[in-house]
DNA sequence: CGTTGGCCCTGATCGC
DNA sequence: TGCGATCAGGGCCAAC
């Protein structure tokens, strides 16, 4: 399940190969992978063919590649954008099972490949970018870029203060220098919901999915359904610190991988799964106290926690 | 508006 | 051996 670290690994792998590359051909094997695209597959293909990708940017679990505006392509006629600020981007979300694979042009097409981009890079030559997605919760789309309200960079990977419309409602992630911690603190105080639900709410804080939510809550010794309004500012800050630590550590280890659901752009698996303390550890002893980790259903997901270390605290 | 529950989607795995 | 049931969950949207 690609979350922030896995998506960042993809971004880092993809950026050198596609920034500055020209899309020569687009093949749509399954139009369901374009469900976020506002238009038919033909429109997607036509608008991307010949386009240049300027960068690979990430906010939370979303990736986007701004389409470069050059002398031959839709030059803005007035205003600040006249010198090539991109106006739209190729947006990607990996969903549950999405992968972006960087391949040689003649490489075999993997099963469950939904989209294929033949690209040409000035240094790296002819390459292929394959979008593989078993469960089709992920998708790609062309989406207009808009200004960020805080004028900070839209995401990691570009300094431009632009963000796709589809991503505008997604909060900045906790590794973003412009992350609004005060806003999160205020919202958590006012909300009447559990802390894990809040951690998974991408409009409050982005990039966290089920795995890193469970890992962060274990590290902070918090129960998943602890009411957010009962948490002190200090406790929330500590939790946020654990979130950042867990995300950074996973990033250092190349992301989490399970039965090859996730592979990075070269097809190699990440290995954060060796470092999990809570997620998937039900039946195993807690590393702090030895009590067996349990798994409960919550929000149609599994929640893994230590019944001793992570007791619900009184309000 | 805040909050919550349900739905989408399919390959792998399991049990009978 | 074959086949149906079960499982995984991010994002979005209807409904209260």
C-alpha cells in the first residue's frame, strides 16, 4: 500500500528519467485507470502526445508531472505565466496497488499494466513508463494547475507555487516545510472523532495510510480511537514527531513492501516491512512490553495495537 | 459543515 | 481438482 515514503521513492526514481522528457506515445490498455481524467481516453492520449514533462512533484500520496510550456506548445499570451510556467499536469495516484515502472522500450509488458508511456529523454534516450495497477484504485489524469493559497511550493520536487485542482484540497504532508501545524492542532481540538481517523484524513494531514498510522500510534502509545479533543498540544506534537520519524525511517529503507504489491520504479522491492512494530504484527509480542499485539476492525480496516501500551486514556 | 458508512475493484489465498 | 468466499484499503460521495 503506497503511502508517503513509497510514493516519494517512486518520485525520486522517476524524476531523473522523465524531467525534460518528451512523451512520444501513450497507450491506454484499460480506460478505468483514467477515471479521474475529465474526458475520454482519446483526449488523454491526444493531449499528452508530444508533451514535455517538466518535473515530478509529490504532495502526500499524490504525484504530478507539470507539462512544460515551450515556444511550440500553448505559450501563455499574458501575465506572469508568459515564460513557460506550466498550466496543467499529469496527475497520478497509486491507490492501493499502483506501481510506476521504468523500463527499456523493448521490455516485456507486465500483467495488469493499464497505461504505457513511451518517452524520450535528451540524456537517457528512449524509455518506457508503465502504470501497473491490480485493483484499479489508482488512476492518472490531466488536470489544470492552480496557485497555492500560501504561495509556497505546491509539493516536494518543484519550487513552483502550483498544485493540480484535484490535489488542492489535500493538506500538506508533515515533511513539507510549509506544513501548517497550527491548523492541525486547532482542528484536532475541535473535532469529535478518533485520532486514527484524523491521521487518515488527507485534508488534515496527508501521506499517512493504514500502515504508518498504526506504526505512529504505537510509537506514541496512543489508542486508535482516542478522541482527538482529549489530546494535549504536547501529546499531538509528540505524535507528530513520531509520524515524521516513522515516515523518514521508511523512506531511508526504501518504502514498505508486501508480496511485491509495491515495487519502486526499477522493480525492486522496498524493505521497511522488516521494521514494522504494529502493522501486521498481531499475535506477535509487543517490542516494549511483550503483550501480544492485537488486530481489530476499524473504519473497514485492520487496526493493530498493543492492548497494554496503547490504552485509551481518560479525557 | 462535521461526521460517518458504504462503495469501488480484482488477484491471491484459503477452505471445503 | 474446482470453485466460491474472503481479504486488502485510499479516496470519494451520499446521507444524516
